[in-house]
C-alpha cells in the first residue's frame, strides 16, 4: 500500500482527525528517539525528549508549511528540545563521568560474542566522546553521518547557512578526532 | 569554511580515502577522520520503547478554538511576577532613578532576586483518577496555566504523577481533569479558599537542606 503523504496527513490532523497523527508518530518515533539518545546519552532522557518533541510538533502543526519536509521540521524541534533539556540538566549534574551502558539488556553470548562485545565497547566509547563535543557541533555531525542528511537539510534544521553547516560538521569531526587521540594516548 | 576543509568533507563523502592515501595528500588525518565517520555511520539504531506511540497520543492536548482559549485566558487568575535577578544592571538603574516613587520598594526587588537563585527542589505531585483521560497540574508557580504540566498515568492503578522543579516556598495548586474539571488534591498538606467558593491545595516546598 502506498504511504500516505505527510501533507495530506497534516491537513487531516488540522481538520480534527487526531488519529492521523499516530501515523506520523509511528513513522518517525525511532529517528527522533535515536537523535535524542545520541544527544543526551541517556535512554530515559531520550524518552522524555522524544515525547516532548511530538507533543510540541502537534501543538504547532498549524505553523508547518506545505511543501516543507516534515522530518526536517521535526528534527528542528527535537534539537531545540534536546538543547533546552541539556541546558537545564547541566545545572544539576556534570555529563562527564557519567556511565553509558549500551550493552545492558542485550544478549551477547554465543558465536560472535567477542566481536559483539568489541563493537559495543567501541560504540559506547564513541557515544561518550560525542557527549564531550559541544552541542551545536554534535548535532551537525549526527545529522550528517548518523542520519544521512544533506548539508542543505542540516542548514534548514539548524537554521544556519550551508557553509555554516559544513563548518560545524568539520569542527565536530576534528573534536572527535582529538578526543580519540587523547583517549588513545592515555589508555594503557 | 577553508577550501582545505571543504575538500576533506568531499573526500569523506565520496569515500575516496584510498585514493588520497595513494596520492599522499594529508593521508593520516583523512584516514583518522574516515575511521570516525565509519563508526558514526555504524552506530546502532535503537527502537523507541514499547508503547511510545500510545504514550504520545495519550498526552496530546485537545485542539481548542481561538475563542475558547481567549475565554480561558479571561477566566484564569493571573499573577504578575517581577523577576529581575539576571538583569542586575537594570535593577540598579531602576533603583538609581528612584523607583520608590512608583511603589516598588527596594527590599522587595532584592527578595525576588534572591529567590530566583534559590535551589530547585523536584516535587512530585500524585493523584488517583482511574477514569480520567488526561490530568494536568496548574498553580501559582506557573500562572495557573493548565497546559504546561501533564501528568503521566501508571498503567495499572489509575494513579497519575508529574515531577515539577520548584524553588522552596509555599504554592497553591489544582489538578485539571480532562481539560475541564478543576479538582482539589484530596491529599494536600493544607487548603486555602480561592475567593470563588473553591479551595486550592497548598504545598510547602522545603529547601534541600531542610528536606
């Protein structure tokens, strides 16, 4: 069955069909949850941020312009909610030193377990380093390489120029590279 | 954006690290960046938790007409607060021009400023409402806005909760059931008449040292 277009769904919702929103939530819940998780490093925080993102999107749906891509609009809201959340959270606790347990609840026994453990460890290290990258660079790097957005789309989501988007991606990568070198130098 | 950076990003996008290495053009840096890009692309995509969609759908507010919202605005009690803590310069300027003449006394301004620097306490509000479709919390801490704090329902027992960051102090509050019915907390610490025949619940938030 062909996917219902987002423009049609938005019109339906604005006309009072609240259930049509369920289709949009189902369609984008994983990408939004992942972006929030990669921005915060915490599944619990990601859950709250994702929920808030969808509620805010629903509340401001009348401002969504026909012809705009729904997912870039949703990403913009998610990034803003994440930034606000992190600002509030940074007053309460320091992110550095927090434990990131990505392997919890995953079955890592059986064939290939060692490889899986190694991959999990790498992913966990990378997630830890991502949290040390300044928010605006972190968001740009994730949108580019984790979510595969074009520089035009990133500039739209972050409200900056295409050149600015490229600069943020490059600086984010540079920061990750230097963090990786530091960690490599300190590891026994 | 330096041309060199632009060139590196293009090479990373085209996945031509091998060519660059062969040509010896900043191969070491490019290889390290390429490794990071590969790791980022390989980050696992997690599934949103079970029941996520239902949770979002249950939290969506009712769409209300402009007229209904305007009527709400007129009916709602409003508290006007002055918070000048982060504009110390402005406070000083106001004091300098003799603000007493306008009835705002200096000691009052200082009290408000101090309060905004007070520690935040996370207060949990709980109410049992098994038949409710939506419960929100409104109080003088948020100008009685009923769409700001939405309670989450525990699946089994019809208990709704929300955690709200508050400065230590004394607050009046009410629960709003299904967007319409203002309900006094039956388990409140104390109550206070609102002047319209109803009672507001009252909570005292102690400072973290007292808690």
